[in-house]
């Protein structure tokens, strides 16, 4: 049975299916509307750093064919084949989007969904309607994103600016170019009256070129590999005329290597022999071939998948070691000038003033509920998921939209337990429709997403968490110290908790001989067994002097358990 998702919900792909060869179907019904459905392959910065991973009707597959456009089938308006274990390491997210081709708004949608099929069985579905949107003309429907493992998120966020705003969100800039008027030419010998050669074509010769063979018609998916049809959709409206008549130009998303840039020669005017109009993602003056863009003749769809579609496939060699945190992925261009905004070409005029100086500190939009703006600032979008957030009192540094802050009391029994254990949290409740930015004392912040599992965190190290999470005080057994026990907070359920640390933490696996200072431990997996280990000895402590390391925590557990420590003692 398919798992139903709501906007903002997330889940591991492995919790939905063991397969890695997946079918993604999108169905949108809107009277009088025509939709372009695409997939963006994004890097770790959520930017389209490689145009070859923009999969749409004129570029139906990625270079290694890990992402393929299959066309309309099984009741879906558009469909894709995604092979997760073939996606290269530099691609960290796949964003499935829909844009309106022509006039209209997403609020006019009657119904729609994005679904995942594995092994011929539907495993996940996110349904939506026009009531969830207003004036948007482009929406991000769902994401596959890599966060230690591949996960799926139902997004349902859009942009009023259509395709242009969508591309800018992914790091590109689009500028419409008017097609130049064709120069008057004499009709060729033997040509039909009124026939004129294409404006960008090479002038014709006296010899008649042989007729080109007709393009092969797209073949439907082979029997047995198409997913089961979904619910019968309403009758499809008549297709609206295509409006992508003019070619587009996208600013380059990467910078050239270090060194003084050599200005390219000025391009010849359009219409000259051999001169072609710029393709999607191509800078004028470049001669390297790039994938065709919107407005070009539609290419045939990708061929039908081979037998075994929907079953796990062995990895073809991907999975190289990931680069350290904060470094560019392997193959990424280096040599960006200091202070230059990311995504701008080297040598491009940045413009004087405050805006250019602050470009590198701009807000980072991702369409997710929790977004880390930098190492010490996190943003939560209360409109995604529709549930409140509990945060440490006074941790709000800025908010946008209509947000209400109220006091969150622990109750009489909660205050008693908190005072007795030292695990009392002074919290506020954040509700409404807006974005709240949280930070505290310039500590480093780390959002942890829980998917039904549990984690133990000291109350001192908790900044904020989703109200859907369950939390309670947990007792750590021990001996040899006054009281015989220590205490911590245990969080469990589905949601996100933001943990704060003093400095960069270290995550270590639990072994039978793992001991940690109780004042430096930040968190650990709830499945690990923790006991208090005391090194207090009568003979050793009968003399002056002390090491300061008399009480430690000893961790025991099966492989897979972990502890997190910080370079600081509370």
C-alpha cells in the first residue's frame, strides 16, 4: 500500500522500498493549462552546476542515464526513471518541478500528484490541488535528496515568476532574446514559390542535399515495466500553444580556473554563415556544444527501460569518497575571486557598494522546513508541515511573516523534575505562517532529523525542536557518586531537533572501551547503554591533588551506536 505524504513530510527511500531503480510519475490536471515537467540535478549547494543534469523534453536523460524522461504513460502526465545507485557523487538532490507553459496560475489546478513506484508497486504518493497555491506559476513538487542516505520530501513550494524564478533559485539567470529578422534572400533554383531558407542556416548551394531520414518515433515502455495506472484522471484539456518560441540564455553557474581571463572574440551577428543562436545555458561566444533548450524541436523520448526495471541494481562504480565538509566536490572549478558572489562568472562586473560586499551573506532558500543559513544560524519555515516549533526562550534573532510567540510551561510536575535533575528547558512556542531565524551565543548549530528513532541530548545543548517530537528525562544508572545517577533528555518520533555545540563536535562509534567526560558529551544514540564510571579511590584521594577526571560515562552497545562530544566542558 502506498504511503501518503503531506507537504513537508520526509522519509528515507529505504523505508519505502529496498529497490534503487525507481519510477517517478507526475500527474497534473488543470482546465486550459499546459505544464512543462522537469527534473533538476543539483549539487551540494543546491545549484545546477552542470547543465547536463537538467532533464526535460529536449534533454531526456543525464549523461550516465541515471535520470531518464519516459513521457506520458500509466495515467501520468509525465514520468521519469531514476536509478539512485548510478547517480554521480556530485549530484546531491533531484528536484522534480512543474511550470505553466503560457498564461495561468497554479491555483487553477484541479488535482495532481507525484508518486514513486518500485518493482511495479506504488510505494509513495504526494497529492495536491490548487487550493494549496495562489499566484505561483512554477512549483517544486518533490525532492530526492542525499543526507547520509537517499530520502524523499514532499515540497509543494512555488514561485510567481515561473521558469525564470525557478532557474534563478537553482543558480541560473534567464534573459529572453528576440529572434532577429531574417535577411531577404533570393529563392534557390528549383525551390517552391515563397520558400525561404532558415534565418540561421548556411546559404544554400546549387546542389540538392539528400533528404534526411525521418526521426524515429518515440517508443512506449515495454510491457511489464510500466507502473500500474493510478486513479483515472479527468479528461486532459486541449494542449495550449507553445510559448517558448524565443531562445533563452542562462548565466554560467561556475567560474573558470585561476588566471587572467581572456575575453572571447565578439560573436558574429545572427544570420551569418555558421552562426547559431545561443542554446539553453550557453554564454554568447562559446562554441562548445550544449544541450538543446526550450524552444527547440522536441527530441524523442528516452528508450524503454531494460528488463529488471524496478529491482535493485549493483552500483556501477559510483560512491567515491565524499570531500571534507566545506570543500568543493571533486571536479568543481576552483579559483573564485575573494568576495565574488557564487554563481557569477570570473571577471564579470560585480558593481560597487554595499550590495556587492554583502552578496556572500545572502539568505539561503531551499524550500525545506529547516534550513541552516550558516554554522551558527538556522531558519525554520512554520508554513511547511503546519506544526509549531519549541525553541529556547530568547533564541529568536529575526522572523518574517505572521508568527506568534507564546510561553511554553512545563507544568508543576515538569518543574519539579527539571529542578531535581538539572534538565529543565525554558521554552517558547512558535506558531503561524512565516520564517523564524534562531541562534544563541554564537554556538554552532546542527539540525538532526529523526525518522521514528531516538537520541539522547543534554538539555543544555538543545536549541529548538518540532513539537511533534516526544521528550522526557532519562536516568543514567551509576554507582560511586552522590545520588547514584545522572540525567539527560531523550527525544523520539518524527521531526527535527537542533543541537548546539561549543566548537566543532566529533562523532565517535561506541566500543566496549569508550569513556567520555560527562561535561563534554553532547548526545548519543538512545540504543546505547550508558553507565557512570567513577575512579574515586580512598588511597588515591587521601592525598592532596586531583586529576579532575574522577567521573566519566562509559558507553556500551551494538555496532552502529554513536556518541557526540564537543571541545568544551560545560
